[in-house]
């Protein structure tokens, strides 16, 4: 359990295969915090063509 004001690392993997250009993805972290039961994490990247 993660206590109040504590943090832990969050590892995220994204597979860019078959994708080009701007990519926007969302991760929803669901918690037992009654005031904030879910937090959305937005991740953006720009995938360039291989050279």
C-alpha cells in the first residue's frame, strides 16, 4: 500500500510499431482515495520515420 504523500515508480511501455507522427495515449490510475478515485496520466510523443 502506498501511504499519503508517498510515491512509487511507474513503468510504462509503448510499442511504436506501425505508428508514425504524433501519438497521444492515456493511462488511468485507479486508487482508493475517496476525493480522487481515478487519475488520468496523458503521454504524448512524436514518432519519426526510420532512416
